[in-house]
């Protein structure tokens, strides 16, 4: 039933009061009337390792995880967990090799890195590029998918849900990164608890349907009767191969997706850039441990919803307006079966995930616009007070744009049976190969030039578009033995988007190498970064934690190959 009882609203109201009160307390206790813009946007030096780790996960786990990932799990199974488990390894790499470079060179925003390493032109182009990406793809998708979920549980109008989410997240975001970082600790606790309740419900329902009881029996039934949903690596004949093309998830484009997201993304790295190296690494390692748990919270419910659906449950609830089975409705349909109180807790968990991500994204948008566009190109002499005020206005404008975009294009891009999570991954993948090539060579190859970076930035996007359109202008069926597959939606032989990202990344790296060599021959100099071997030394505790996480990931892939 798509309604919340009085008890559910009471539970949600308690959550709202706790988060709001704690956020206000943090703001009043840590607020400084003369706070610098870096203090406001980055919470410079004030976040602990556990706050950084929790904030990383709270910003990452949003509607696209709860709703999109569960929807993908409904359709393709455990394999979608590769985004979570590969991310755990990626976070270790970022903590060990990326964060030391940022902190050593006093880099606080991604465009600042590009300005320092290449030039102002590259930095400005990418600042504008990131703003468009964050608003059009990320902010809009979080708002729309989040509202879709809340509407599915509460019965409220979806557009009213969009507006209410934007207002709640604005309230949190206007307090600055300190408020976001510390309230995210509560948000993570709530979303994990609510997510575990959904998994508990799904597994106990399965066991009861088979005349048994207990979580373990429920999981055994799920693994036995939905065995086709428990494979991490797809073969070419799998209908979901286009989304997760076999070994590419281990040795191909998945690395580009994760390393770009976790290591070259203002939205994510912003949490660690205001801390010292030890604290930042501790927080990122904590986030990596939490990442291992995410499939239990967002993937298992989707697989369980698939099996329950096969057994005749919530068929009507899974239908879109046009009668198409909509995977994005799997998680909300499951939560509607929860009893009073627990349904309110899960409703609060969803809201926590959505609001935390919206707040983090809006803060990053405001940071890039204020520090990298306004201060650099419009008013270099702007005072810190003016920048902070402008940042708050930017938050409101960004959220308003997200609301408008949700109204006009949200359903077209992510409704009617489409997988919202895959939409985000694919369209972010149009820019991530070039961006990652520019960053990785900028880090570790001193000879990479600004002209080469421009090629990766613009050329990477053009190449991604070319490979996307290529199957529509040329017959690629002769490549089917090499992993190309016929897309059921278009009827042509498509290039899996993860493979496409891999091709574009390699071309960008080769192109940057050639252009940099030509520039060197012309006498063009480059701007290097301060890098020392000692920067990459890690503590024994960090090394031990990294080995444990890596061992767990290897074991999981071995079990569910």
C-alpha cells in the first residue's frame, strides 16, 4: 500500500528533527563569522577520519544506489555489485597515490589542479564542463530517482517530492561542508540501518513463502532459485552483457569509471582535501570497508524482489504508466511490505541517502563556480565573505535547476523501465576517459602539456560520441566474436559502454603522449607538481587494512565468479 501511517510519519519526523538539530548545533558551535571560503566549502582541518569516511559513503549512496542499483540487481543480479566491490579497491589506490599529491600541492578543487598542472584555459573549460555534468546528469538524476522512490512509498505526488527534497537538502547545504560532513554520519547510520531492514524483510519473506524461517534459509532459497542472478562475470550470450561486458569489469573500463569517480571528482575528493594526510587516508579506508557492505543493502533486496516478483508478488506495483515492468520500482515495492514504524525507518533511510548526496553535490557545484569560475574570471579581488554568500546563492540556483530539469527530462531519460543507475554510468562515461587520462598523466608524467590535456578533454568527449554513433552508421556485426553484442533496444551491434570507455582512454593517452612529444620538440615547457617518493609511504595500519579489503574482494569474486 503506497501510504505512510501515523507511526511511519512519527519515525520520519524524529529523524528529521535529529538531523536538523544536530546540523544546527554543528553550525553554531563551529561557525565563525569571519570564516574563510576554504573553511566554508572544505571544512578545512575540522573533519575527523570517521566523518570523512561516512560523508564519502553518504554522498555516494543515494537514490541511484538504493533505487537504480536495486533495479539493476532486479534485472541482472549480483554482477552490479562490481561497482561497489571494485570501488573498495579503487579507494585504497586513491588514498595511497592520489590524495598525497593533492595535499602536498595544496590543491582544494579539481579545476585548481588543472590550472596548476596545465593552464587556466584547461581549468576553466573543465570547470564549466563539470558544472554542466553535475547539474544535468548527477543532480537531476538524484532528485528524480529519489522523488520516484519516495513517491512510490508515500503516495505523494512525484513533483512535490522533488521540491521537498530540494528544500531539505538546501537547508543542510547552506551550513557549509562542516554541517554536511558531520550530519552525514547520522545519515549513513540511518541509511545502513534502513537498508539492512529491507534485506531482512526480503529474505524472511522468501523463507516464509517456502514454509521455513530465518535469514540464512531465505538466502539459501534466493541463491538456489535465482542462481542465474549470482554471477559476477557475464558471458557474451547474457542479455545484460552490454552493461557489464565480461572481463572488462576486472581489466577494462570499470577501472576508468571508478578511478575517475573516486580520484578526479570534486564531489568526492572534497571531503578529504581539507584534512591532513593521515586523517584523509583513514577516512578513505573506512569508506572502503563500508563499500564492501553496500551490496547487502542495495543489491540483495533487488535480487530478492526479482524472485518474489517471479512468485507473483507486487506485479501491479512494478508496472509503469504504460504497462512496462520498471526495475526502478523494485526497491520501493519491497519497502511497501514493511510494517508500520519500520517502513518509516526505511523511508527515512532513503531520504537520508538522497539528501546527503544532494547536499554534497550542491556544495561541490557551489565550490567550483565560486572558487574556480567567479574568483578566477569575474572578480579576483572578491572577499571571503562575498564568496561564501555567493556560494550559498549558487547552492539555491543549482538545486532550482535540478528541479526544473527533473520536471522536463527526468522521466524521458530514467522512466518507463529504464535503469537509472546505468543511465548515470553511461553518460558520465562520455567524459570520464578523457578526464582520467588528463589527470593520470598530469600526476605521474611531467612532460604532459596543456595542448595534450586539451586533446583529452575535448577529443575524449568527441571520440565517445563517435563510438556511440558508429554502430548506427556502420555494420559492426563482423565484430560479434570479439565481444560486440546486438542491443535489444536498437537492433544494431553496439559497443558496450565500458569497452567504449577503455578504447577512448587508450586513444587519449596515446594522443597526449604524441602531442606532448611534439610540444617538447617545439620547446613548450610544462608545469610540474611537487612529487616525492616519501609521499606514497603508508602506515602499517593502512597497509593491513588495505590487504584485508583486497583479500575480501578477491574472495567474493572467486565465490561468485
